[in-house]
C-alpha cells in the first residue's frame, strides 16, 4: 500500500464525503466556470491539506468531526486553489502537476477571474455559516503567504538572504498554510482550546521541514517534476546555498554570487555551483536542520494519547522528509 493511502486510512470515509462537499462548494450557474472547476477537481494532488484538517480534528477530539470540519477543509482547498491559479499567472507557468495550467488553456484573464471566484466562494462558505474563527485562521495564512512571496522577491534582487530571513520566508510562504490546516482542524472541533495553538505550531514545523526537503531536490533527483538547478536558474536562495555562502572564503562567495546573478542560464556554470554547494557541506547542513524541525513536530504529538489518527500524523511527518518527489 502506498504511504499516502496508509496515512488516509483512518479518515477514508471523511475524505470521500469531503470530495462530494468540495465539488458542491465549487458549483456555479455559469457553464464555463463549471467546466474549468471540473478540470481543476479532476486533477487534484495528494490532498495533504484536507488530510491534515481531518487527522488533527479526529486526534484532538477522540475521533469526532463536525460539519465545521468539512467546511474548514473546503475553505482551505478553495483558497489554496485560488492562490495556485494566481501563482501560475504570476510565474507565467504552463504546467501544474504535469497537466496544463488554467492560464495555459484558458488564458490569464480567465485564470485570475476563476481564482477570484474560488476566493469569494471560500469566504462566503465561512461567513454564511458564521465560522468566523476558521475564517480568521485562513485569512492570516493568505496574508502571510503574500508577504512571504514579496519578501523573497525583494531579497532575490540583492542575493543577501541570511539564514534567519530564509526561515522567515519559508515560514510565511509554505509553513503558514500547513499550520492553518492543523490549527483549523483543532478549532473545528474544539474552538478556543489550547490545542488550536499547539497544532498550529505542529503544522508550522512540518511546513518548514517540507520546504527544506523541496530545496534539497534542486541538487539532484530526476523524478520530481522539478528540473535540477531550477532554483539557481531562478536566483532563489535556498538553505544549502545560504549555508555555504556563509562558510566559504570571500573570493569563493563572490564567484558563487556572480554565477547566480550573471551566469544562471549557463548549464555548465549552474552544475558547477551545484557541485560546489555539495562539496562544501551545504546538503548535510540542510538535512540536519530539516531533521530538527521533524523531531520537534514529532515531540508535539507525544502529548496526545495513542490513536490511528496520531499514527497517521506521525507517518505524515516522516513522509514529508522521506518523499522522493
């Protein structure tokens, strides 16, 4: 059995029901809209975000889920999908998970409008049901994701990212959404409880480990749908690179920065930078940091009684750093 199927087992019923509710949440009277949202739903990824919502909700409440839990999972997916559509327009990206992106098939204007539609659907789903606490959790995540993206753009121009700024960027860009899923799962069944903050922290730690793992893929693995060296080509400062820049001589640092700024389209030079980062311990350092975040996340789970849901979350934490793509 695939590990994602194993993780999903204790919430298989909830995930099936969620699927039906999510399709309904996307429905519209406009035929073009329905055609495009149908395309989106049929090309979904692993659905890790709703899985986090349901596993956390069931773990903190001894197996209980509420209608609020389904709505929370739907809102997260609606708003996350909206941000992906807008991202693809911003990045001028023609593919998403190996399929054509919405902007590639239907052009930018329609992709932006569909994103706006999904965003408003998500907001209204919360407002109509007075889930204001859940809406706040999600809105904070969207604000932070936008800030993280802009902070990265600002820093990429100067290539002067310190390790602390890097952590702040990935916390906002990646970890904040997983943190929102986990705190939302807890809030949906135990609103106002200490578990809401505990599980937010848990999600944040997993998100940090997840992003560092993604950074490591840039240094070699062919089956991930992301070309090796793409971060360097796009002048993205990742943890292996930042660590090496902080430890090598001034002359070497100057060569690396010059390579990224002025020779990032030169395949041979990009490969030289990759080899340089590997030879100077960049990957080992990033792996150590990733495992620290993983251990802290697993530590948080220890305060909860044993259950299938807890076991699945532990599997999820390990899967995040052991995945091959």
